[in-house]
C-alpha cells in the first residue's frame, strides 16, 4: 500500500507544480531571473521532501508550495506596476560594449571578465570586439550583441541598437545622456508630435531621426 501512496503523491505533486509554474507565467529556462530560480529550486526541494516523507499530511506539505506561488505572483504583479520594483527584483541590463568601446567599469561592477565576454561573443560567431556596436548583459546572464553596420545609409542613421527613452511613462535619463540628449529635448519633440502626457506612453524610442511611440492600452 505504501508504494501506491507514494505513486499517488508523486502524480499529485507533479500536477500541482505544473499548475504553479503555469500560473507564474511563461519564461524560457535561459531567461529565468534570480527570483524565479530561487522559487523553482525551493519548489523542487519541497516536492522531494513531500515524496520522501509520506507519513506527513499532504496539506502540511503543500502549504509552503502554495505560499511560494502566491509570493511569486504578488511580486510579479508589483514588478508589472513599478519599474523600481522590477529593477530591484529582476535586475537591469548592463551595457558592456558601447559603440565599439568596452566599458571596463561596468564589467567590474558585474564581476564579468574578458574571458566571459570573448566566449559569449564566439558563441555568436563574432571573433573581433571591433565588430561589435553594442553588447548588453541581460539580467538572465545572456549577452545580447548588436554588430556594427558596415555602411551608413545617411548621416542621420544611427546604430542598429535602440535605447528606450520612455518605459511605462518614466523617462530613462541615463539613456538620454548616452545619446547626448536632454530631458527637455525629449519633452519638446514629443509635444511637437502631439504627445503631451508622457505618463500615458508605455514605450518610446528614437532611431534614424524618427520616434517610435506606443501609448498605453491602444
């Protein structure tokens, strides 16, 4: 009878963990944040303990799993509403190569060395740092690379990498500084285009002399 009880509990826990993962949202394994990884490891450990100790009540074993799920869903909702919370919980991308120049200070801050950088560039079939326009270390640890354009079509054409200027109604001043633009310049340009309330803009970028603006809920 004990073997059948273990089998039944294993099937039940499998179904519950599957439901929990679906409720927590879809995300590729390689794109898991630190928060996701901690929750997944704790859930797997709790499931193993529940199977190894069949004498304990199933509800006693499921309670911490459900608490973890509720915490994760709540934090995900907070991250969706607050950019500051999103940066705190998930981290933010770090630009390691900016317009062909390696940012050693940022690499030291991320505890990221040249061996790591060169290895990830080789994985993307890039053998020379000089071929890279921008390289961004994502919060998941993945390196996103934008190669230099071999030819410029016009003087106004910028690199292939576009920095967001507004996210969730919040102006990204550090990105404006990177482009040698000011907060006032952005507000004036968007006002000329008819966008007076910047808080209603969910995403805004500028490339090749043109703005891309996405308004919330439109």
